[in-house]
């Protein structure tokens, strides 16, 4: 820390110009502040949301890539806007990131950019993975190991995967200038050390900030309701809830599985507004589950903590882990996660 | 950085040289003993092998002498069997050298021979390879050898070998001062591509702080531009940077380990032997490596170093787009001014248009020059980057977000301190801190990082109070009422600072441009409203706090401090605002038992009067600006306070208006004669002054008559009070009371 030279007076100019901006409310920063104020002063989440609609994926998506994203456990992070990120430089980023990873792994040995390592990094866009046209294009980063085998059966093994996306992120877009790319949701699968290295590189290169995105019980109930509300052709898994009771020496977990059709029937009975989910309905849905459980086991689940929700659409854990199962509702699930991520970085 | 490693290396060097220094004196004695031993064995004839050995060694020594003399003389041209003799002598030298090493004189002569080019380059190579000292090499020999390099008699490969030898044997050279004088010569040899790596290594060992000169830095950078990122050049550059960080602006990859090709491998075994001779078993192989010697305990998996990122130029992200941009392009482009070079304010001014910004904007917090820059920059994206980074970092680091995790408490406190220092420096708050306060205040216990947290409150940027109230001030009020008196005082203190900051911003803004053209024109009233709402909020807090804390003098001081700011807004900040204190505060202060409170109240009343008078005057002068005329209510309120004060303190006719107490009640309480009990003589806060005053007059008296203080004595008494330091009272009486009305 260098010492501040207080003898040099600071120009006051900026304070006044910002004061003016305040009254006009023109700058992105001001809009930012406004939105935070709104979010903080009112109920944090809007009381109603849309039920995820069938396949909102845009046509130009790559089914193989989308399939790759399903049935995997992803750890969630929120990410502040990337500064000077460019989709035209993905090749260059692959090269730089792989050099960075190699350098990190070799702990300090001199490494030349472009040298041959036994790993390879690829950047690729996930076409069509967006909610609106304004949303930034989603992209995928993979760390592959180069096998030592001869050429013909050279198959790269995927060591780590991470992807960045923004689904219906309008509220964030409005508050940044065009130097920034908004991909507030980051999902990673693979060793955490790799996540850390990639994250560090992104933070250093694009002046952004990653924070783990935990999902609190309130949002988990929303997920439970919204995902139960989704129309399914066939159910692949039971609807399951996991509650945690804090007690010593070990915490007690209560698992509560319901047949998905029963869950849907319950939802339909509490659901009124077509196409939408309201806070009231979510509360009612959960209350019904609680009272049912209480009738049988005399345990008040409302006094415990909801830690996991799994449905045929997706399953989510309070630690910020998610597994998306249903291709149809991929966008819907991601839209909600994007909303949570944006809330966290506001 | 590499400094630690370097220090370690030089320590190791020192260690070896120390050991060898001591060895210089010791071995003589040991040798004598050896001699004695061999003599003894000779005498007794007990051990023949020992005898043989000694004999053989003697022979070897003799042969060596002959060989050395042979080389010294140079090849005999006439001799046919020259090669054979040469071979024989060379073998002798090699044998002795690898077995026991050579004495300094031997090395001196042979080095001369090898570099003078008397023999062919193959022979020179062989000679150089066996220049292994028994213990030490004299510095003079090296200097002489170097002088041969200038003559140009030896081939390139010999030169390379010589430098390699020099690097390998560096630790065995007895002194280095003379060699260091040749620094410039060695440096010039960097030009030679073949020599460059070895010379770099030598320079790396040789460089002292005084050797690092700007022209050398320039030369090295040129070389690097020419040859690209070479590890040996980087090693030398980073050493230079360590010695003179101001001279080198390139950001060297701190994380890379920069190393030299192992030049000592030719002599590995020999070096080991020499070291063993010098100091017994070697402590560890001498590593000449630069690298990340600092081992940070990996506290967090992600940003392992510190919360605030290190200042690095944003070269990476900028250049990503431009393929094939080499370091030389980067260095030669005059477009931007690298951050690492930025050391002074004039530099900032000169380069402000082309300053290269840090890759992570958070780094500016630790750099006052960049804070200057941030302060006047118009680029919104810079502020946004800082905003995002700071918001997220505060959120991540905030310790009361993490349950039961107070380990990083100290670190978080330091981080907040850094932010506050930056805010004080800029005289401006960060928006990120404001949003952090919104989010964290409802969860704050009022204890953790209290001082820092409240300072952040005082730097909230000016904005509409009614908007801030539900986000911030309502939560703060809850904490205020339920906490200790000390917390209350701290809150009042920080709110005073907040008020002051707001007033400064507003006053600066008004005087920046003519009010008429400013977009603020219509909203100046709005801003004044906001300020007055803040003052009224503090008024409410204070009134309740005074009651909760039973009129605590301590608390009243903090409250009146706040109003000392408030009463002077019109004159000090030239803002059209006068807000009076609430009744609860006024009467608490007026009836206080503490003279300093009363004094402070008098001072505030005096300033209110001046401000209101000034406002009235201005109103009369410019009748147009009606918007900011104070309502007559303000004047009435002030007059009410003034009458009450004069009535109590001066005319002994207290509470004439608005207060009626049943005389019966007063009689029951035994204070039927209450009228003068609050005047300057009888006021409980001043009673002790009155007694002292009277005792001063007639020290022998056992009973003093309070009522005797009247007329002239009243005036003396006043002078006495003023001399006792009640300056506020003095100002109040001088300005508000006409002296004709002496009671």
C-alpha cells in the first residue's frame, strides 16, 4: 500500500458531474444502483414467474452439445460481466488458457505459449442457447487430455467442462455498457482445482468475479413448484425432497419421495393462474406437502431446512449443484438460475 | 518475487566464501601435520604404502611443474615429437587437476596459456576444462584471462567455455571487486549471440545494485526484443527489476521459473570435490534459479494472494485480439504508458491520455495515483469494473455472512480500512459500498468492524434521503436504539461526517456552474429537502437517545457536535438551509448540569443567529430567489429558543410563554422562588463558577450571598466566566443581549 499524498488536492469535478448524473439517472452505474435499491427495498423475488415452456431452445442449436449438458452434475457460480471479451477470439483464448493451465500445473516452470502440452483447451459457442436475441451467446470451455496413443484412435478425454450462459438476462444487460459481455451464470463439471485455475484466468483476463451460487430453501421451493408444474410426456424419476434437521452429533436427513403424477395432481389442485406460478401457490404447494407429512409422521417439516429438490425436470441442491434431466425444459431451468445469478451479482 | 530466492542464493554464496576465507589460514597447519605424519612414517618405516603415496604425489607435483613450465614457454616449433610431449604434459595436468585440483599459481599460468591462443583450440579446450582449483582461484588470474578475451586470439568456442568455467567456478574466486569493475566489458559481450546466455548468467551472479543503469536496462530490453523471451535475459531483467524497480516497466512473468542452462555440468564432479575440500560435505547443490520462492499459504483456492488484485497492465486481454503481436511490438508501441512506470503525479498528468489500465480494476485501491485517475476519468466502464469487483469482493469477504466463520475477521477489517482510505482520499464514496451497506446492514450485529462500518456510512454518496431511509437509516435506527451509549455516540459521529460530506458535495456542485443553467436548478430544492430530512432524522434519534440515556452529558456532546455543523450550513457551505434543533435537545442542553454543554448550546445559538441574519440580509438584497426563503416558522422557532434562553440566563424571567406550572406544585417542591434559579448565577451548571467567583472576592467568607451578584458585580462575574473559557457564552451574550438590559 503506498501512502496517499493528501497534499495534492483531488479535483471535485467528478463528484459534481456524478451528482448531476444522479438526478438524470443516465449512466449504467446509476441504473445499476437504482436496480439494487429496488431489489433491496422490495421483496427480493417477483411474486410470479412463468412456468417453463416446452423447448424454447432456438432452432440453430447443436443437439449433440445440448445432450452433453444433460444428466451431469454442475456446480453453479455467478459471474460479473466480462470486460472486453470477444467471441471472435475464442481460438486465441484456447491457446492462452491452455498455456496458463500448463504453467499452473507445472508450478512455475517456464512455459511458452503455443508449446505442446498433454492437455488441450477448447472454447466453443453453444448456439441457440439463449432466451432472447439480446442475450449473449452461451459458450463452452473444455479441458481435454491428449492421449499418447497413435493417431487413428486419438480420442480426447474430457477432463473438465465449464459453460457460461445468460437466459433472459435483460435486467443485467441494461446496466452495463457495450464493453461488457454478460454471462452471469457459470456451470462447471470436473475437478475443483481446474475450476479454480480457469476461474482465475478469466478473472485476470476479463476483470470479472466468480462467486459460488448457493440456492436457499426459498428458491428451492420455487424450483420444486415450477418443475412440478412442467408438463411431461413421461416421468423418469420420482419427485423427491430432502430436508435436513440440524442436530448433533450428526444432522438428520429426511427424504420425502412422491410419485411424480401425485405431485402434479397436488400442484394442479393449488394452481390457479394459467401459465404462471405465484408466491402464494408455491407456499400452498409446500404447505400441503408439510401437512401431509405431519399427518403421518408428526414432524413439522417447516421447522427444518430444505436442502435438495429432485424432479424429472432437474434436481438442485442447496450447495449450488444442479443436474438437468429434461431436454425440453433446459432453457426454463437456466432462466431461473440466471435470475438467481443476476440477483447475486447485483 | 524473485528477491527472496536471490537473497537465499547470495547467502549461500556468502557462506561458501566465508568458509573458504577461514580455510585460507587453516590448511597450513593441517599440511604441516601431514608432513610430520609422513616424516614419522618414513622414520619408522612402518607404513610403506603411505611412503609410496607421498612419493608418487611428489613425483606428480614435479611433473606438473614441468608441464606447467612447458605450457608457459609455448610450443617448441622445431621439435618433431611435439604432439607426444604436449600430450604427455596435458595428461599430467589433467590428472592432477581432477585428482587434487590446481594451485592458484598453476591456474593463473594455464589460464593465460589457454586464452592466449598459443596452442590450438582443442588444446585450449582441454586446458580450460581442467582448470579446477584445489581451493581457490585468485581474482587476478581471472582479470588477466578476461583481458585476453579482448585481444581476439581465442576462438568463439573457447570464449564460451571460458564463460561457462567462470560461472561454474564463480564461488571459488577469492575476491570479486576487480571482476565487478569489468562489468561493462561483460555486459558488452551480451551482443554476441553465442555468448549471451553464459554472460547473462555471469552477470546475474555479478550484478550489484550500482551496476543497474538505465542504459543497460534499455540494452537488455532491446536484446529481448531482438531475441524474444529468453529465460536467461528474463532472469537478468528480473534481477535488475529487483534492484531498481523504477527502471523496468515490463511486467515479467512472476510465476515463471526462470533458469539458466546448467553451465557447471562439465565440472560437476570436480566442483563437488573442491567444495568438499573447502568445507566438508556440501550443504546442498547450489541452485542458481529464480522463481516463485514465496510460498503463500493457499488460504483460498481461487485468489490465493490477497483480496486486492496485484497491479498488472492489461496487456493480455488487449493483445488477445492482435495475433502475432510480440513483446517487441508491445514495447515499441508508444501508444500506451505502462502502469509499472507510473510513479509520480507529474507522470500521471503527462500520460493521462494514454495510460494503460490495470487488468483487474480492483488494483487501483492500493495505488493513489490511479485513484486520482479514477476520480477524473469519464469512462463509465472503468467505474463499472470497479463497481462489480468491489461489490462482489465485499459480499464474499463479509464475515457476518459466513456463519461462525470469523477467521478472516482481521483481513476483512484491513480490506475495509483500505477502502475507507481510498474514499477519504477521493473525498467520495463508492457505489459498491453503498449497495453493500443496503445488503449487509440488516444482518449486522452492530459490533463487528463497527468503526469501519460506520465510516462507510459516512461516505454514502449524496442521494435522496427518502429513498435511502428504508434501505439504510431505518435499520440503523433499530440498532441505534438497542445499543449502548458508545454505539449511539459513534453513530452520531458518523452521521455528522455524512452530513458534512453531503454538504461539501452540494456546495461544490452549486459553485461549479451558474445555478441558472444547471440541471440542478429545479432540484436544488430537492437536495436541500434531502439534507434537511437527514438532519431531522438525526434530531429524532437524538431526542429519543437523550431520554433513553437519562440526559447523559457524554451523549449530549455528540449531539451538539452534530448541530454545530447544522447551524452553520448557510454561512459555511453557502447553501440555503437552516434547520433548528428539536425542543427535546434544546431544553436538555439548556437545563444540563454541565457547563460545557451550556457553553456549546450558547455557541450554537450564536451561530444560528448569524446564519439567520445573513439569510435575511440576502433575501432583502435579491428578492427574486423566493424558492429558498426560509419560512417565518424557522425565525419564530429561533426567537422562541432565544427568548427562553435570555429569560432563563439573563432576565430571570424563565418560561414566560408556552409553559405554565401551577404555583402550588412549585410551592410543594420548595422552590416557590424559582424565577432567578436558572440565571447565570444560579444555573446549576454555573453555580460552582459563581461560588468560586465570590470566594475569590472575599476568600475569608464562610457564607456567600449569591444575590449580591448584580449591577457592576454582574459584569465582573461575566468577565470571570469568560476568562474561565466559556467562549460560547461570551459570543452568545455579546451578540444576543444588549447591555442596556443588565439586570
